[in-house]
């Protein structure tokens, strides 16, 4: 791609996150938004302010011949893999919102197609850009912590009838997939990014107060070992009353202990490491606002920056397709390891 040429984007799925993608694209000096796609007339009727052609389905967009180098997919989870394959068939680069797919086998199909089409696949895991995440990644990679003994990941959020509205894809097994896919995959990604793969997984799931709202669990306790050494646990729930409680990660290691926390891991809550002083970190962007809720940090502009830089030959992909696949694989194995005696049918 020529240095002066703008990277052209189209966005498929224009709900809250899709519109955020579109806004970040239009703000980028080296990017151009060329089209928006959504199957909901209620959504498409509100997209005129973007000033680009709007389509009711992807087929009509591709048939239109409107140019796009990159397709950003921000549709319900269950559509991600199929729409990525469609975009790759049209020889477009692809940006896929989390999760990359709801099954490992589907993520593998996307990767295989991308390799054959010679196109990039970017997995959106924007929490990697938060200052505490960048800081703890550098600390772990430096070896200052020594051997990792224990990692505890806690994800306690509120998701109730204000979120799981009747007729929404949220809460369905086919399109949502489960609590770990929709709510907490960002934090599983950060854990994998820091410490690598897991094994010897044991899972207990429960549905405390979402039986009338979702087709899957609302809470779980997961224990495991890291392949690279150390043990870990993941405790999660969307049954917290009224508002989010925390998303946190505590690391106990040979030469110190650290904890990043807050509602979406936006701050360092504890740092005591041998011969080390915590530097001053930049403030974290606020969480995405979903009315009564806060979600992951608003770092999508970094995702668009990375896409532009990669296509112009200035950088490598921050979260590549193999890493996106690995998050899907870990979640799939966590669900598969559900204790058959815990009374909950996954």
C-alpha cells in the first residue's frame, strides 16, 4: 500500500461497538470509512450521520463494488466466523470483534482461509492497550517476578434484565455462546498473553438468577495449571446485584506480588516487588458505556491504529488470529471440563 493511500474500511454490524469502530475509523487521518452494513432497519435508519452508503446485508454491499481494504465485523458472536470467511473470500483483510468464533474449529477455518487468501486477520482484544496491561506485560516479560506461583483472575459483573432484553441475541447459546465468550474473554486473553496456555482444567458452573434470562451459566469457578509453570484460578459471575464489582488479576510470584483491578482492570491496586518501584502510569480510558453497564476499556482507536500501521508496513499485528483462536480454545476447554457432578448442564 502506498504511503499516501488511505486504508478503506467497511463495518458489518452497527450496534454500539460497530458504531464505535466507525467513529474511530473516521477520526483516523490515514483511514476512510466507505460503507456500513446492518440487518436491522432500526439501526440502519440512524446511520445517515456517518455520510457513507448503508446496506441491509453483506451480500448487497459486496455486490455494490464499493471499495474496502478491510472489513470490521462487529455482529453477534455466532456470526463472526461465517462473516470473516465471506470477507476473506472477497479478498479483504478482516478485523473481528471478540470472540473470533464460538468454536475452535470455526476459528481454524478462518485462519486457513486467510492464509490461502494472503490476507490479515486482526482479533480485537483492546484491553491489551490499557496502561496497567502494558505495564504488567513488561514486568512479567522482564523476569523481575521470577517464577510464577499463582494467578487469580476474578470477574464479577452485573448483567440482568436491563441487558438481557427480550428478543436480543444476548443470552442465546447460538449467538452469544456463554458468559466467558461475551463478558470475560478480554480478561482471559490478557491472562493468556501474560502467562501462556493452561492445562489440567476443572470447572464448576452455576446459574444463580439467570434461568429466565439466558440459556447458559451466570457463574463459575475454574482451576488449572499453566503449561509454563504455576497454578491459577478463574472466578466469574454476572449475578452481582445492580452494577459491576470488579475485574482483577492477582499474581503471586517468586520475587513479589502484584494486582491489577477495578471494574475492568484499569488500575494497579498492589505492587510489591523486590528492588522495584512502580512507575507512574497513564490514566486508563473509561469503560464502554452500555447504559446501566460498563464494559471493557475504550481502546478501539488503538485497534484501528494497528490495522493502518500493519497494512502500511510499519508494525506487526497486536492480537493476531492465532491468539484469537487460542482464547476460543481456552474457553471451549473450560466449558468442556465442567464437573459432571455439579448439577449444572452445560
